[in-house]
């Protein structure tokens, strides 16, 4: 798993999280349905069109990044180990 760039800061509500990454200290990510095929930036898994995933709520450099549900579960697991 490629978790070096993204870390979970907190879960605001179900489907809305705050993550940190290299370029941004804190950034909100929301659950959405993919409108086209993507690759998860955490797991490398393919995210098919119509599948649920997380995306940044931003217009920044990583606006096209997506995290699969499996990838977000992995980040939550790492967060809960603290």
C-alpha cells in the first residue's frame, strides 16, 4: 500500500474525511461515485466507473486523485493504531 503521501487526520461524518498529503496540510475528501475509471492512489486498485470511492473536495493539483473504499479502510486502520 502506498500510504506515504496520504494520512487520515479525522473523520467528520460518514463519507467525509480530512486527509493530509504532501502538498496540502489538511484537505477534505468526500465519498462519490466514479464517473470514469480511475486508479486508487493508495492501493493501486482499479476503480471502475460507477463504483464508490473518495475524491478531494478541491480544485488543486490532486483533484483527479481517487481513493477506493478499500484504500480508505486501510487509512482508517492506520489512524486507529495511534
